[in-house]
């Protein structure tokens, strides 16, 4: 079911309006193939079915039964008419509320981003997030990152801006990547109009560094700066992420999340178990207002997964959503090699994986197909493959394309 929108132009037929210059050649070819599809031949009607007379029909058509049913129906109609005539306003209000509740398919969680943005919120200056975060080396050897919480107007699809609660102005925020045994220092600057805090999801850090207001720290108020300071260890190796832990029902779906990757120390036991791949991608599965997004973008503006024939591909999948999304990869079988940073003793082969809120997975697959091949990677809840204003014959939402180099 499509969600109503004031901006219905993000459809396949209106592809030119959402910025063809931002989509890859493979995505453009895939869209052209979808738009050129026509149904071949007539649709056959269902075959005639013989009418069967059942044995109980004669019993229920006896005069006494018919009279009894008629009396019950008449009494019900009289009482229904009396009730309707005495409470018209209540019936009308109920109908109006029902209509309003059914006007969107995303539920109440999308109302946060639907609130009009303040006029002083700037447009995002970058089209995509998930960029590698820069750091400096402090005198004590710590890797020092700076994260700034700031609101921007973000485009899940070209030309459709919505208020976002970002880190450094992008959705997702920058990727923090360190090595086990690193001393990490993060200066967090809050330019949000409300308090916030950052939780380091899955990392084994002291409670006063865990980023939960009321437990280990006070909320970081607007205009304040807070410094997180901790060391990552061998047990932290893998795919982690960070996200808001204050007013998180607003801030996390609004875009406050990012990857935190810990690589193994050379020579460690974790290094011996490390995933070896030719290419690596990190994919956040989430919602953003009334859009379903991968790394903050809805199809056809999602970034493709570019591969070459013969490569081993590593996907880091992170569930930043409020929903469960069964993600399916066309044309390939992937191996689940780690769940919530824990390496599996035996990889599990699948082609569909349910991503629950907060979960992380590491997947690998072999790029076996011919050069130029294109395969969708998408949620299998089909209503999640639509953008606001689209209908069932159009595609959007949680779709990314695996594109083979030609």
C-alpha cells in the first residue's frame, strides 16, 4: 500500500524529476526494463464450477425458521435506526477519525519527521552519508574524532527534503573505523535544539561511557560539548554502530546513527578469523519519515553495490529500523558469517535474512554472474518497496541494486 504524499513525483514514470544524474547507468537500465514491461496475451478467467446442493438446505427453509429469522432481522433494523438517529455526530466523528488513520501506511512513528522544520535549518551539503570519519592523534596516542549533532534538510529521494537529526550533516553519520587496542576519544558537540547523547551499540565500554542519560551520564544539552573516552579491545572486533539514546524515537529514525567498525589487531586470534573479501559495503536498513531507506536513501536514489565477476563481496548489515525487514538477494546465495559481531562456527547459507531492530550481520557472497548483470537486493515486505505517492506498479523504498561491471 502506498503512503499519501504531497510530493507524488518520485515514481518510475517521473524518473526525470528525481534527478537521473544521481543514479547509476545500471539503475537507469533496470528502470527502463521495468517501464517497458507489457502483459502478453489474454488473462484466462477461472473455470466454471458446478453448483452443489447441500443436504441442510431443506431444513433451514422450513416456515418456522424463516419466520424466526425475519423477526430477528426486523428487530435489529429498528434498534439500529434508532441508535443512528440519536448519535449522528459520534458516527461522523468516528468515520472521520478512521479515514484519517487509514490515510498513511507508516503509522504514528512517521509523524515526528512530518513536523514542519524551522526556517533556519540548512539543506544538506552532501548527498550521501557513511563516509569514513577523520581523526587526529592526541599527545597520549588517542585517536580523536569530532562528531557534531546538527539538523539539516535531507533528501531521501531527489527533490523531497525532510528534517533530519544528523551527525556531521549526513544520514547515516560518518563511519568510525579503528583497530582493537586503540584508545578512542570522541568530542561530541550538540547543535540540536534539544538534549541528546550517543550510545556505542555493542561495544564493551564502562557504563559512564555507554551514552545512556540517567545511568552513566547527563544528557548533553543544546550548545554543550561532551567527551567520550575509552579503549576498544579484541572482543570488540566486528560491526558495531552508534545512535542516539535520548528522545531516540525522534532522533534515531530522524537519521542519528552511524557505523563503528573495529578491525582486528595484526597477529591476534581475531585476525586469523577475519573476513577476507575483495569489496566491502555497509548498509543501514531503516525508515526516514514516510520513506523506507537504505543508508538514508530510497530507491532509485539508493547507491548500487558495485562488484566485478569473480569477487568475494562483504556486506555489513545494520538494523537501525523500528521494524523487521526480510532482506532478499536475487540470483545469489550469501553466507552469514557473523551475528552481532560474533563469528559463527559454521556459516549459514541463505538468500533472505530478517533484520530486526538493533541487529548487525556480516554476509559474504561470490559474484558469479556475467559482467553487466544486475540483481536487486530488497525487503520482501512488498509495501516497503514504495515511496509516498506511488502505486503498486511502481518501485521505491528498500531496494539497492547489485551491479556487475561490464
